[in-house]
C-alpha cells in the first residue's frame, strides 16, 4: 500500500478504513470484473488508486477514497461534466466510509505541473471555463457557502489555540470576508474548487483533463484560488500581478479575485507557513 496514503490515513484517524480497504478492493474488482495493476506511487493521500482493465480491455483507473466533506460529490460532478474538461466517470459506488470510482485512464498521464507555469495558467483557465456551468434545477450539489463556513469555523478554532501567524484582528477580518464573499457572487456555477496543475493530466482524448474535483456550486472567482496558491514563487513575488493575469485569462474581476485570495490566505494561515505574509501584503 502506498506509504503516503498509510501515513495520511493514520494521521487522520482512518486506521479502520485502512484495515477495510483490501477487502473492499477485492469486492469491487469482482463487481466490476477488473484486472488490477499495482497502485500508483506515490498516489493520493486520501485514496487508493490503481490502473485497471475491464473485460473489453478498456484502460481504466479504480479509485477508492475515504469519505470526507470536500470530495463527497466527486462522482456527481464527474457525471455532470461527462468528460468535458474532466476525466470521464465509468461507474461509482458509495459505502459507509468509502467512495469508489471507476474512471477512464489518462494516457500518457503526465501532470500539467511539469510544464512552465505560464502554460499552466492558460490550461487551467481553459479547463475551468469548460467546467463552469449552471447545473439543472434540483441538482445535488452543495453551495460554496457550506465549505467556506466549514473551513472558517476550523480556522477560528485553530487560531484560538494560537496556531495562526496572524494577529487576531486580521484573522477576524479575513474570515468575515471568506464567509461573506459567497453571498455576493453575480453568478453561480458548478465549481471544481481544487483545480491546480497537479490535478490536470495529459490525455489522448483531450490534451489535458482534470482529475480529483471537489464539486460545489457558487462564485466562479473562487475556482482560481488553488492554482494561485500552488504557484508559490510567483505568488510570493507579486501576488497582485499573478492575480491580474489569472483574472484576465478567466474574464473575472481582478479586485474580487484579490479579495478572495486575501481571505483564503487568512483561512490557510494555520496550515500553510508563509501565507500570512501574503495576507498582510494584500489586505484590503
């Protein structure tokens, strides 16, 4: 089993899930009539992921993840996108503690993170604009507000224990904005919320496809944030300039994106050393 998955599961108190995983993999292998290869290394930190082939010889991937708040509706999002900008969902099953997905495999599967960052900007922007759409009435997706409130509550608890590198006033201001921004969006679309170059792979069907989405519905401006945070060198050197570039590529309001970036840097300040400095630099 991939070492980083074992470490992450133990760190999150998911040892029961680790014990159940081998049996679940065997059950799904039979249910979906698959021949499985060795799991990908290093693989994910919340999921066991391995190459697979079905009776027709189709080149697939099986993913078995522990259930957590952010990725609860990954299968629903992939079903909605139906391969337009994202990897195609073949089948899915949900269990008490796990979610299992059978996915098309991206070949050659090279991560976008291997390419120069200016190219990453353009690909991420192109993919996000493919993904953004208004889901049909009665859709199952949760509002972005729910995730922002969840994360803000978590940061408040950590800040009360002295875990933030920011002063109390700036934490309070940033989290207030983080809670407020979802309520003032002019558009509401289906979001990935975790679009970055490590989650975009080269494929044959399309030059690049997104994997591992964490779908919510809300302000499209939010969806640029994870890519900004992952471009650390440019982010630390010129956060406003990087924000303007992505806003232009995505046809978003750069001031609103900068405000989202400030709020997200505050929210992540307990977990991500250095983001507090970004928050101070761009504070409204």
